[in-house]
C-alpha cells in the first residue's frame, strides 16, 4: 500500500500532535524511488548535490540549472513523498524580486512542493515577499552551508548564550515571515529544544539533538555511501558503499575466471551460423 503524501498543512498538524517524522535527500530518479518505497515522508533535493553528485568542495558553485536538472527526476521518482527544492547560493540574496523569480522557476519547471533557502533575520523580509507571492517556503538556520565560511567553517552554531539568543531571534523572525517549517542545522541539543518550544511550526533538525520535530540526514551519509567523511551527528543505518564495492569486485573476479556469464545468464538458442570464410 502506497504511503499518503504529506501536505504543507500536515507539517503544523504533526507538530501539534507531537508526531515525529523524517526527512532525507535524493538527487536522482532511482534514489527517489527507493525513498518513495520507504516510510520517510520528505525528500530534499539539496544543493549538497554539489559535493555528493558533482564532486565540488562546497555548495557555492551549484546553479539554478543544476537544481532544476536534479529536482525533476526526483519528483518523477517519488510521487508519494513531499519534495523540497533548494535555492542555491546567489539565486535569492540580491533582492526579493530575484528570490521570487528563482522560486517561481524552480516550482514551475520541476513541480516540487516547496523551496528552501538559508538565512535568518536578514532574509525575513525577502521570505515575507515570497510567501505573499504565493510561494511555499521552508527556512534554514544554524549552520548554513552556503555561507559557512563567514561562520568560521562547518562548526556547531549557538554555542554561547549570545549566539543561541540570535538563533532564537532568527527562528522567530522566519516564523513571522511565513515559513511553514524550518531546518535547524548543527546546534547544541539544548538550543534545538529551546527553538522547538519557541515556535508553532515544526523544527527539522540535522545535528540539532533529539527534541526537534523531525530528523534530517543526507541519504548517502545514513546509508554509509559517502566515503570516509562522517559528521558527528550522522548514524550509519546501513553500509551500502561496502556492499557495492563487494558486488563490483565479485563481478570483476567472475568475469576474469570465466564463471560469468554462465549459461543461466546467456542466450542459449541454437542458431545455424553460415560459414563466412
């Protein structure tokens, strides 16, 4: 039985009911179809595709064209899963008009369910304009990868009373601006709990402790597919990379030995071959 697709109205409903949910990434049709067969409710087509799919060292080089290219097959592969499309760096920070035009393009060309962008108090006026224009927006505060350099790199945010208070102010500003949910990345558990309690919209935590409304992980991280890099907050629920390497090596070995392809994997119909020489 196919799962029922989550809607924007369900986000607040789940929070009110105290119902936890999960949020993972996908960047292609096959992975999206696998997530769609799982019980995970949300897929993010994140600009993390820059590192995971394109081999970049940061997300900054990802373009709107890249995002559209990857979101489209994910939407096709996961019809029963809520799909979030990331707005990449440089596509929304120049003006509210730029943000609206970018979001319109992503939504119209991919048919995803909402867009996500990074930033707190500073981005709140832009988000308000987007929401007023009819665009469903998911926020993202805490560690914001697009601007991680200005935050001192990939480090825990909100580790002092002052920075924690700033994050709470960011969260409240985004809620007032009209986001229907908010990603909170890489903060102490106590800060995640405080922000979850301060908002009426759900907080979607990645490295934000156990007290948020939803847990977020990159699929390649949680399945053990992405090399040796493993953030502290990542639990590997499977070791798919090891199994893929094992299978590839077995294919190689059986090819060299002649074991593959056996008659079982060959077309064995008798055919009279004319003599050509």
